[in-house]
């Protein structure tokens, strides 16, 4: 049963107040209410790696509790938690890319696919080391606004259709298509700028 409209806002405001006062039962309540949805969301983002998803869910709750002062109540509590979750997932992939070696990374082809967004750039990637491609693409991705990062990761690294992305991001499919178009252009610009800085 979902709580609707102003009742949900009132419930969330009270829950946040209790959390800020250090109420341990409120922490348990926050976990039991939101854990399932966050786990499902994160599990899809990390290739159904259950251990990684569990760890990231814990990180999301720890981050949320330590930054409650930043929650203004302007969005739903779950929307705020979800944005923290996407930051954690981005960190997860960033750490993975740093640790990965060129000859063992399963994400090489994914990062190369993202690199192909730069379709106006000469196709010199075949002559580059895969590690360099990953670093260049990751840097270009990290420099983007959060919603651009999110939509590109969902579309190109996770291979999700626009409809699924629209449900995760809480946007209409048309809005997601527009966001994707802007994100691809920004990604291309970043890749080209990074290339210019290196040359």
C-alpha cells in the first residue's frame, strides 16, 4: 500500500525529523521502507552482482544518514535516496575501472561503445591501449552533470531501453530521449576536449 500526496510528505517529514533527532527506531523504519526498492534498483545497475548491491545499499543508507541536513524536503525521500544510490553506483564503476587491467576487464567493450558516442571524432581508438580508452571515457563521463551520467550509464553500459530508463529516472520517454541527445553531445564535446588537451 503506497502513501499518497500530502500524507506521504507529512509521513516523510516526520520520519526525517525523527532521524535527525537520532531515533534508532526511525533508522530501522527508513531501512525497512526503502531498502527493497533501492536494492532492486542497484542490483540492475551492477549486473545483478548481489554482494556488490548489498554493499552499495548499506553505503547509500550510511551516506543518507550522514547528510540528512542536506535533505530539504523539496523532493520525495526516495528520489533523494535514489540520487545517492546513482552516485554510489558511479563510484563503484569508477573504482572498478581503476582496478581493472586491460587484459581482464569485461567492461572494455562497454567503455569502447560509450567512446563511439564521439562519432565525429576520427576512429583512432583501434590504435589506442584499452586502458587509455577507459580512462578517457571515464573522465569524459565523470565531468558530465549527474543526470547526463545517469542516462548514459543506463543506456550504454546497462543497455536499458528508453522506457525502462524513463521509469527509473521518473521522466517521460520523450524527456529521456531529449536528455540522451543532450548527454551524447556533451559527452562528444568532453571527449574531443580531452583529446585536444592531450595532443
